[in-house]
C-alpha cells in the first residue's frame, strides 16, 4: 500500500514542471534499488526453478533405476527358481541314469553269460525301487536259475508276483517258474547250456529257406521263459529282416504290448527299421493308446528312423507331456523338417519350447532361421541360444550370419556370444576382423583373449602385430 502511494506521489510531482527534474532524480533513487531487488528475486527464482528441475530429474532417474533394480531382482529370483528346478531335474536325471546304467550292465552281463555279475546288478537295481524293479526281479530270477540257484529263483519270482501283480513281466515270470520247477534240480552251469548263437544261426537259415516253418519257432523263442535276452532280441531282429507281412504282424503284436516292456521296445525299434505305411500305422496306434512316456519316446525315434515327418509333426504340435514334446521336436530336427519346425516356432510362444526349436534348427542346419531368431527374438536368453547354435553350424552361411549380427548389435552380451560362436567354429579370421575394428576396449580384450588360445596362423599374426606396435 505504501509503495503504491509513493508511485502516485511521484506521478503528481512529475506533472509539475518546476519540480520534475528533482522528482525524476528522486524516482531514480527509489527505482534503482527496487530494480536490483527485482533482479535478485528473479535470479533467485530461476535458481530455485533450476534446482527443482534438477531434483525432479534426479528423482526421475532414481525412480527409473529403482524400477530397473526391481526388474533385475525379479529376473534374478526367476533365474534362481529356474536354477533350483534345473538342479532338481538334474538330480532326478542322475538317479534315472544310475538305474539305467545298472540295468544295461546287468543285461550286458547276461549276454556275456556272466550270471553271477548279472544277479548282483539286478539285485542292486531291485533294492532301489525304481520304475524297472519288476524287470530287475525277473532278470535276477533268470540269472539265479542259470546259476543253478533254483529255490532262490523261485523265491525271486514269488516276490515279483506278490509286489507287482499287474506287471507285464508276469507272463514271462510264470513261464520261467514252470521251467524252473520242471528242471532236474542239479546245478546248471553256463558251459552246459545249449549254444544260443548256434540255435539263432539255424533259425536264421530256416527263415531264409522256409519262412513259414521258421515263424512258429521264432514265436516259441519269444514266448519262452528260459530263452536268453540275446536270443529274444535276435529272434526279433530275424523277424524284422524278413520283410514279410507275417513277420510285421508278429512285431506289431509285441509292439502293442503283448509281451514284456523290453521286447515291446525292441519291436517298436524294428518296426521303424522295417518301414512302410503299415509299420507307421502300427506305431501311430501304439502312440495314441499308451501313456508310457518311455514307449512314446522310442516310437518318436522310430518315426525318425523311418523318416515319418507327418507323425513327428503331429506329436510336436499336440503332445501334452513337455519332455515327449521336446523329443518330437528334436527328432524333427534330425529329419531336417525345416518347414514344420518353422511353423511350430511361429505358433508356440513358450520359451522352453522355442529353446528346443532353436536346438532343432541347429540339428537341421537351418542357419537363416537361427539368424532371424537372433535378430528379432524378444527374449534375450533365446537370442543367446540362437547365436550360440549358429556357432555350432560350421558353414559360410552361419559365419556370414554371425558377422551381420555383430555389425548391427548394440547389446554387449550378444556381441560376446558372437565372439564365442566364432571361437567354437575356430574362425580366427573373423575374430581378428572384429578386434581390428572394435572401439569398445572390453570387447577388444575379449576378442584378443580368445585369439591367444587359438592355434591358427591368423591369430598368431595378429598377436605379433599387437606386440610390434
């Protein structure tokens, strides 16, 4: 209010000519401090605004960093969960591998007629209570019978029947039990047994000369409780080689489960070798009717052997079990079914499935699709897998694809993966080219470190060039 009055008074004085000069001077004296004060206020306001803007920018950066940290923590937790799941799967796989190794060692001992070793291996397997315990008990009883331990063999058969009343080894066990009870009771030594190999050679000869006579003899071997595993396997092999509809029919019956699981697996494998539309039809029927994952995997491998892309593709699209689905995808890669694999990649967004598809592209040698995935895939981990698999394909196309990725890429991790891929290929010339032009000192060091352990002229020449600078 006082300031307004001063301005009004000054205006009146200026209107009077006699006092105008003195009033102007007075006005200047009053206005000058006020102007300086206004400038200071403005500067202070500007500084305050700048400080507020700076604080806001810092807050924004802090929020963004906090967001990135949260996202990284989330990724770390997810990775930890994946690692735990993978460790669990690895432990389970180790256990299954151990069980499988015991079974294979026991079977190998049977083939070598080392029945004491076979008995020990199958006894150990039976005590672990895995999925093959019933089979282990059967082969343990078989080995005990061959060693002359008839009472022990009968006790083992009784245990199998008691513990696994629904086992598909029951029929074989019953046949073995009859033969054990009918035997003389004297110790049976391996050297006193019939020559299995000689009998199989005779059967093979009869199959060549008189197939109709050989068929029932082979069937008898397959149904026998005392026939050795090697005999039964060879009997199936002779059937598969014959190529006759009757032989395929017998193989089909066994493949459908009308025998023990081991013979079923062998029959499925031989149907794949047998080939033809009828064999494929049988395999498809068995696949559709079984829930046994191991049988499905064997069928998928038989599809691969027979080049059956159609059924492999169908399994890869529709299979609910993840492990079986991945097996189907792998087999598609082995038959170079690039078109089918690309369709699956477009339609399935699951990271686990896409990872398996990238492996299959490698198996199929599909460098262009791996390049496409490396450049356009949104998942960083999948991009790494694509680049890594490009390195496993030793071809000019893959080398050019890696060069294209490195030139366009801004992600250091992907660039390091390209260097790893070139290293896997042994492509020193490509790494030297990168080292010459790379401006990032860390990437340049990575390239040189790889060259330092590559035994090639290009690498040595470039390392000498560095030393001479």
